């Protein structure tokens, strides 16, 4: 089926831009913070505003698609062939503490087959835009100033670096991971890391699953490994990593493993 991948990618970038611009405008400003599944699992008014704007942009460009996301109710499109998965603010704890490692992630999949088609991850405080489309590679644009008037077309016309993952010959390998809000699950994750870490010289914990995966795609990190993450965390970034030539193991169910590494 011809999805119009260029059109989907422009939509993903456009939607991620408006969400990220909203976050940047609110960064280090006053926030309304509440908890969801646990006292540590935060949602802010910035998350909600960003997701609303991302959805509005997708709806304007592709009114018949289905939209799912972290914070708001599913919007089911009539006879939809494409489903969008949104994380309006990946790295919420970082965002609430004034740390710049946060991003807006937007991915799209085939409704019938579940195949992921395009992805965009925009990290406004880092000036980074990652994007990819199925079968056409993935790229990063660095030094970008994200504002609400930034367009997908202007970004796609900007100089971009193709992502090819980490070098195979590197001997000092670094692993990225994240941990659950549940103390019991964290303890199990620490135990699992004991068997994994002999393969790596160090560990990075950036606080954003999407940025962890994109860092592997970019080659600054060698592998990413995490359990207990949700689809919207990896929807865009896993496609970006895959298009960088990496092996991606997506979770088969909630709590299962998400793993990005060289083949």
C-alpha cells in the first residue's frame, strides 16, 4: 500500500515541532504537576498542552487517521489506515527539574499490519531533530532553534546527517537504560544488569527512552536496553534506530524488553 511516506514524515515532523515548541516555551517556568500511577510518575500542564497541540496538527493534516498518546483519550479515525502514537513529553522528570534531556516523539504505523512507517523526535533544549521513514534511512539535524513557526519543510531542507549507529570496532562500549517507577521492578532490573554490564565499560541514564535510542542511532551510545516502557516511549525512536541499521527488539507486551543494538 502506498502510504505517501513523504507526506507522513512531514506530518510527523510538523506535529513534533509544535509540541516541542510548546515545551520549550514553558521550560523552567511555573508548572502544574500531578501524579499518575505513582507519586514519582508525573504529568504536567505542559505535557497536556503539548499533546493537545500535536493532536490538533495531525488532525488538521490527516483528519481520518487514528491518534493514540500518553495523556489523552484515543481518537479513532473512520476507515483509518494509519495510527499515530504520541509522547508529548518524554523525559518529564528532567523537564520538571530544568534538565534539557526531554523531547516530543511522534510515530506512525500501518493500522492493519502494525508496521512502523515514520518517526520524529524533537529535543528543543538540545537543538536536536531526529527523523526517519521506512526504507529510506534516518537522520539528525543539529543546532536547531525550535519555535512554533518552524516548519517541517524548512527542516527537511536543512543540512542533515545520516545516522549509521555506533562503530563496530569500538571496544569501550556504553549501555543506555532506564528504570521503572516501581521499587520492586527496579530491583529486578538492577539484578538483570549484573549479567549485562560485563559487556560494557559504563552506563548512561539520560531519563528519556526516545533520546537514548536516538543516541544509539547516532553512534554516541552503543546499545539501549529497558523493560517496562510503553509504546509511545519507543514508537518514533525505534523506527529511527532501525533505519540507522540497528537491530530493534520492540516489547511484545507491557513490561517486556525494548533493546536497540548493532546486528
